[in-house]
């Protein structure tokens, strides 16, 4: 069986370590700090088999050169990535295997144009599906659009929302409480959201991470995945500069939500 452990980096980053304890091998997702990863692997007596990269921002790729030189490992990244060092170029829906574990690639532009996510369905080595969503989908929120359009980001989130509801979501930042504060201004009557916030507050008060979360939870509480909810639509409509006779939906709702969160 494989296990996943967080390596906490910078102020709120998660660098994920996928580990095979029997063979003492690991795969690292988004190593923003190479020295930190190297120390972690040495402490646990693991060798590094491969690196998976979701997108080009420095807090996700800053450690690539150091780790590549130290371990001579494979680096899996998007074929049109804006960073150097990729040894295994990936395209949408491509499948590959690391540590004997099957993954598929989902292109999810919006936060950046080269953003991809890694999905691993349930299999012998882990019985619950995994999603490494980078900075596209967060607990209670989503990433800022630095390069993409609202339509692209909305479509990317819809792709992720279609994955099995039991999927464990391993995003790259501990943004949960701030995201839920905003979410409650959008859907103040969402009881699932209020309950989830209480659970997350309790976790954080004990120094625990709120990640991973499940996709089913996010479908119930995350306004960026709930653009068909009446309360979310009403919130988005209230933020339009001009009134419209036709109801808002889809990317138009998302656009208003993202703009509101950007200035929250």
C-alpha cells in the first residue's frame, strides 16, 4: 500500500510525498523547496523516484534542479510547461505509472495556462481515488486566474467536479479557513458549509491540517463548484453592474464569484 504525507513549506504550502514504505521509495508533488524535500527524504530513509509538477509557479518548481541533480529522478510535467527540467512530457488524458500506481493527466488551465492535475483512481495500492489539484481546486475555494479566463477556470473546475465523489483532494495550500469565510458570505444558509467550517476550525486549533478533503464535501460547500445553486446565483447576480432579464449561469456566475473573492 502507498501512503501520502505532507511536507509543510513556506507559509502555507503542501509539498506531497507519495511513499512506498516497503521499498523506501517516494514520489514528490510540487517541490517548491528542494532542500526541505531532501532533508525530509533523508530523515525517513527514502530515495526519490519521480517528481510530479502541476504548474510553473516558483513555490511549486523551486526545488526541481536540486532534486534532479541529487537523485537523477524523472520529472513529469505538462508538454507546454513554462519551466525547465521535464523528462516525461504529458498531455491531456495521458496515463502513466509511478511506484506501480496508475495516474491520468487532466489539463486544467485558469490559474496558469500550463496547469495540470493528477488523478489516480482506486486500485490495489490505494482504495480511495486521489486528486493532486495544485492551485486549481482548494478546500472551499479555487486558485486566482493569473493567466486564464473565467470560462477556462470554470470548465477546469467542472472537469474535477466530475471525478468520483469519494476522491481525496490533495491541494497545494492550507487556505481553508479564509476560503470558508468568503464562502459563508455567498451561501450563509448552507448548513453543510457551516458544519464544515466548525470542523475545520477545530482541526486548525489543534494544529492539524484540513487537507486532504473529499470531493463530495467540496461539492456541498465550495461555492466555485456550486454555480448552479440558487443562493450562489443570487449572490453573483447582486454583484453585476447592470441588471439583466435572463438568469445568470455557469461561467458568468463563476466570474462574479472570483472577482468578489479577489477583493474579499
